[in-house]
C-alpha cells in the first residue's frame, strides 16, 4: 500500500483548540497540510490559529458547536470555500465524564453521547462526499475506554465504544471507495480534556483524576497518529498502559478488572 502524503491536503480537526487538537494541527501542518480548526466559540481558537500561521501553516479557524448539525454543515462549507476540498477529517472533539453510574443523571449520559458520538457523526456526514471524492481519510480519536472498561467512567466508555461501532462499520462501507479509517486509542494523556470533564450532575469536576503510569504527551501522540495515518493503519493504541490494558482486558478480563479497580477506585471514594 502506498504511503499517504499530506502535502497540500486539507485536514479538518475538531476540538482543534485543545491540547491534542493543537498538537495534531502542528504535526499535520508540519507535514505540509492545510489545517481547518473547529472548536467551540468559547475555546482559544484565535490563539491556536495564530500559532499555526506563525509557523507558516496555511490555516483557518471556525467556531462551531459540533452537536448542532446545521452549524457543522455551514462550517464544512466554509472549509470548502477557503481551501477547495476536504481530504482528511480528524474527529477529536470530546468531553469527559467521571461519575459512578448510580450517581449520573440520564441527561448527562445524553450530553456525553451528543458530543462524543453524534458530534463526530455530524462532522463525518457533512464531509463524507468530499472524502469519497478525494479518496481521503477519517481519523476518529477514541480512547482506551473504547476497548476496555474503566471504573467510574461508564458514560464516557459507552460513548467511546459507540464510536468504535460507528466508525469501524463505516470504514467497511467506504473501504472500496478508497477512504481510509484510523481509530486512535490514547490512554492517560496530558490533553486538556480535564477542563471539559463533568461529574454526574453535569457540572465540571474539580478533583484531579488518577494518573496511571506516565502521562502521555500530546505532541508525542500527534506524531504517532501522523505515522499511523501515513502507513494506512486502521487502529493505533497509545502508551504502554494503554497497550497493556487493551491486551489484558481481552485475554484476562478478571485480572484486568481487579487491577483497574485498584488503580481508579479512589477517584470516587474522594467525593
């Protein structure tokens, strides 16, 4: 399989003003891509755009709530107006949820699904015709929570498992049209996601999360994503903790569960 070349390609990145989003923008921009950043109006989009432009990357920034399908359609139209095509979509935007299932309101589960699953769905539907025409690439940033259970994260894990079902099935549908699909599964990464992590009542969590192993670095994650995209890989599991968790949960689920609970239980006990 020929390696993908991103020189001159248009890469749309949702959650583009966050830690991993900005790292992906720097990395793909450094590989010659034109970058379209999509993020909430309240996010530091202007700073992210200025950073790219100061590095000589051709870029634009579009404030958009991806749970609004009409705004997503308008944003993708703006990308086409600015760059002429959409070659790569990176579904990176998301919110976190840390709360026991019994303590989580139904509307909070729905909110997490609206952002993590339906937001990515809206963005993909809005530019799928472009990606088919350009034999492009979809990158879905999931999580180790999409492959293995995590204590106190039932709502977040549900949204990420749903992403795998959606995008891996879509990948099968568009493979014969030349569209690639890459699922990215980070573990614990210094990504800025904590700033948008909520508890069971929907308000932002102030207590720090438990850190299992060394926190991954957003720029290191972005470099690995670029390499995987260039090589045409279909799944990328990141960090030693993530790789161990994915393997152990599959081959020794009981042992994995005991170790995982021991590592993460204190997050909820500290309430």
